[in-house]
């Protein structure tokens, strides 16, 4: 909004710290047209930025609008947007060619990836890279990956069962039933 009013980006960047020093809240800065990134760069604490977005959400700001204002997927989830709402934002990006790996790198959670329509194989592929980097099955489960996705990523069934138990599930029946087939599909895709 401020650029539309004729302010140069450098002018905008200099204004907000002065407003912050004068007592403006993150919510006031957002309502004045500053982006989430500008608000963060001015020094507002992350919790104040999320709180501001939560207030905007209560006032009717959609996830699409929050995304357009520069809020991150994580900030949107913390502000109370449901995975399906954030997933709708991501679904548009997916239709434009964003891969599951790119979406994950941009901060979209496993729940949002699923809500946007990525398959267990696509989400599991993202997890496989994290597994190669040292992520354990328990860490993956705590991060929101499903037993199916852990299976696709190549975790042993015993580790998946332990992670499921730690998450409060009795077992990981879907991963147990489909693991051999899913692993075969993943192996065939790797050969292609």
C-alpha cells in the first residue's frame, strides 16, 4: 500500500523503525501497509508479528491475504489458520509448479503439504532428504509426518511403530499394510 502511495522502498524501510520507537504495535504497522518482512526487519519480536496476524485473522483476513502480505506459512499456522486454509494457498503454488521439496523449504508443514494435495510419495520424498540429513523417525513424527510418509522415506517399520507409539498411536497400521508396495513404487521411481 505504501509503495502504491508513492513511497520509495528505502523510505518505507526508514519509516517503520521510527514508528516502532514512537510506540506503534506490529498490528498497527501491518494495518498501515507494512509487509510482514518489513515488520520483522524493523525489530518487532516474532511473537508480536504472529499476534498481529492472529488479530487480523479474527477480523477476517484470509490465508490468501496473509500470504500476499508476506506472512510465512509458519506464522500463518501459529496465528491459527487451519492446515486446509494454508493448504489452499499452497495448492495455487503447486498448480504453478511448486514441488513438495520447494514447498517444504519455503516453510510449509507436512499437514499443509497434504492439505494442498501432495501425495504421500511426494511428502515422503521430502522426508527422505531430511532422513539422509540425520532426522530420526521420532523427530519426523513429531514434525508432523505420517506413518505412510515415514515408510516412503525408508524408515524401518520398527522405528515407525516406535514413533507412532510415542505420538500416542497404538501402531502404524497404514504404513504396516502398505509399506512393501510403497517402497517398491519409490524404488521404481528412483530407477526411472
